[in-house]
C-alpha cells in the first residue's frame, strides 16, 4: 500500500489503461483515486464535463466560492463552465475506490508507513504500530490508513472531525468541560473551550486560538529577527575577538622575542665586560707577581750572602791571633746595601679588593635602576587591553546590576558631621562631634569618603534633604586640610554639586554649570577601566546630568559633602529584580 497522496487529477481514459486485470487492480496506485482538493480518497466521486473527477462536497464548496463570478472552473485544467454543470455521482469511480479499499487491506503496509521517532502512532494497531494518517477529535483517537476506513465508509462517522495527526490528543480537550479547546484567554494566558469562555472566563479578553497564534506568530517573527540580528552582531564580535586573539599572540610573541634579544645582548655585554676585566686583572696579576718574584729572588740572594758573611765573622771572632783579627776585620766588617722593600706599615697592600668594591658599587646602581624601571615595564604589560568595550547600561534595572554596598568611613568624616544608619547617612550638626584625631580626617570641608575602594563597574545612589550637597569620587591621597581639599577643587576628585536651583560639575577647580530639573536622588555610575564617570538625576525616570571621560590611575572612593546645618546626604539601599537587595 502506498501512503503518499497527490493532487494530480485524472480522466477516465487514464484510469482504464491502468485497470487491465484483477491482478493489476490489487496494485492500483491510489494516487489516481485521490481528490486534488482534499488530498484524500474520493468520496461520492463526480466527474465534471472536462473529464476530471472530485469529491462531490469538495467541488461544490469550490464552486460556491465562485458563484459571484457567474462562472465555474476546473481546479486542475482551469476550464470554465456557464451555467454551473449538474453533478452526478460516478458509479464506476465509486466502485473502483471501494475495490481499492478492499484489496489493499489484504497486503501489509510498506516499511515507511510504520511509526518512526517523531511520528504519531495509530492507537488501534496492537502489534507493530503504523503511522497515523488522521486524528479524530470526536473519537479522540489517531488512526492509520487501514483503521481510518470506517470513517470514510460509514455514515455514522459523517460528523466526526478529522484533522492532521496530533500528539497528546487528550491535551486538546478542556479538563472541566471535556470540549475541544479552540479559544485562548489573554487575561489568564491559557487555552480554553467555548463553555469556559461563557463561564469562569466570562468578561475576559478572549480570542480564537488561531487569532492568538497569528498574533504570537508575528511577535515570534520579530523575536527571530532580533535573534538573527544579535547572532550577526555576535558573529561580528566573535570575528573581532578572534582577530584580537591573533593580534595578541603575534604581539606577545614579538615582544618575547625582542625582550629575549635585548636581555641576551645585555648578558653578552656583561660577559664581554667581565671577560675584559678578567683579562686586565690577569695581566696585572702577572705583572705584580713578576715584580714580587724578582724582589723575592733578590732577598733570597741577600740572605744567602748574609749567611756567608755571618759565618766569616763568626770564624774571625773565634781566632786567637790578634794581629790576624785586626788585619781581616776591615774587609769582613763591611756590609753591602740592603734591598729596599715597600713599606706596609703606612699603606697596607690592597691587591684587587678595590676592584670588587667598584663592581659592587656598579651592581648596586644597576639594581637601583632595574628596581625603579622594572615596575614601569610590568605596568606596560598589565595595561594591555584585550577585551571589547562592554556597552554601558541603559535602564535603571541594568544599572542596578552593578550596585555596590558603600558606607562612609568614620575616620575621614569632618567633626561637624554625624553618621547614622550604619554609616550611610551624614548629617551636619550645630555642635562639633567627638572624633579621635586621625590623619585621614577632613578638617576644612564638611565631607567624608567611603570605606570601600571602587574599581571596575560600580553604581550607587545618594539621596539628599535640605539645601545642597556634593556627590563625588576621589583618590585616597586627596588633601585633608585647606581649601584645596574640597571635592572638585583639585585634580584628585570629581564632584557634582546639587542645590535647590541648579547643578554644577567641578574638577581641578574648574566649574561647569549644568541644566536639569531638581531631583531627590543622584545616581553615580563608574566604569573605572573605561575611564567613565556618569551622574544621573533619579525620580520616576533616569536623566543623565553629566558624564566624564578620563583615565583613572588609582582606585577611587565615593564621597559626599553637605553644606548647612540639618542637611543630610544618604547612601541609598538599592534593590534590583535581577539581584538581591544591596545595603549601602
């Protein structure tokens, strides 16, 4: 049995040429007996004047749609008829269809009609299941082609609704009313049946499942376009990253090669100087040894002569003949001049120790140079930026991803400021507070720094009450005394001034007036690596007040400055739907 259906119509002559014997009838191709409109076996077949045949209901429905044109056409050959031809059931085609149904039941189905992974199985097959051809919404069962025949042959199944095979057929029915779910409730976002729409879902926003599918299909198309666009962008980013990896590897390999060459040249230079110094030392050593050896030989000769002279004098002193003693005394008593030796009492010999001292001095100087210059070389390595820039957040929720817990450091707070609420709220007092003396404490301005250092990406908000405050960031080594210690009055701090009637930005004692409506909170976003610092006004919306682009050389600290007694600046407690609550 063939499971494939076709939409090709046929004529009687084509059919008769195929039906030559009862044996050939068993092999009759069912494609020749299919209606090209419903794609199923002919039901109540009729033949129209052009010779093509269709199911009576199918061709009548088609011609009903064409009534407004007052002409009727064949769906296959497009021949038109006027007036509408009478439709008479073709007994011969009906008999052939019945013969095909009966004969094909005697043969096993082709292998490709058995159920495969992903197919809907026939619920009636008991042994090896066949692939379902249709599902019946009345029976709530899926049928293969063999078990589907009663639905075509018996009038009892005329009102049954056959659809394309469905998996989990029971899920298409309402669990409360046991009716097919054809309606979608937008209010509750669930599929319902007609009875649900007039019962518990009454007055809800309901549409047909098809309409909702079309609506969501459009959204799905938009989502797919966004996804595909993002894929394209990410593929471009991936290509850039791959090129950057190759560039990094090339650059690193080249620098390693160059550094190896430079250090090799330095080593060769040192070895050359060492060799020259050794040669010079050996030459000097040989000369000094020869000089000392020559002096030593003279001393040896003098000592030998002195021993001989001493023996002669001893012999003279032992003679008994006075006359002989007196005659020989003049010649024997005379001594030759002694060999001069360098005096070691005044200047002790240095030999080559002074060379070692000189080398040690050079080594110390070289070590000092390397110790001073090497961190600069290391810094150049760590400053290599190999990542693509990360897009800056656009919504408050995206900013809140970078929320940081920030508290004020009591050791930096001016004595006229009181801290409360876990060191997050600064209030200017009318009386000086008792704080210990600390070198980090600000003494001139009513301000203080955070305890936490800030690097990477950070976001925080400051709420003010009263006249005016400064919201700032600063380096740790900012001055603590004098007018220059105020936030924005130096090159070590960046500050936004918030007052009742205006905003201003201050850095390195340069003031820039800003426009913007007054808002109760100021949001600060720091991207230390990118060198950006942004200030936002926060109310029902988030408005950029000022943005700084620079290069930060040290970790930063959050700062607040309050102007008048009773005024407060508070580091807000932030909460994001994407993360847990952040204290600070």
